[in-house]
C-alpha cells in the first residue's frame, strides 16, 4: 500500500521486484531449454531410406541411404 504521501512501502516494492525477477529468470530458462532442444534435434537427426536396387530371382537387393542434417539441399 501507499503511505500518506503516495509513496510505496519497501515491502510492496520488494514483492513486485521479486515477481519481475522470477518472471525474467523463468523466461530465460525456457529460452535455454528451447534452444538446447532445437540444437539437439539438429545434431542427432538422421533419416534413413531403404530402396530396392535390383531383384535377382526372388531376392531383392536393398540399398540404404542415410541423410544427416549437414546434407540439406541448402548446403549441397
């Protein structure tokens, strides 16, 4: 509450300051988690596709291709 002169008391100001500080720390932590998750997904992402190259008799010969994040069309 405000005192007679309209100024805030120290406890009210401190409570507001703690709330804002907690909010900012929480937002920074959320940003760190999101960034770490995105970096982890890009680093460990691999896509494997297996196709049939030729069929000899009744046995297909398969070839597996693995694409990593570094092999995106923008970098080729």
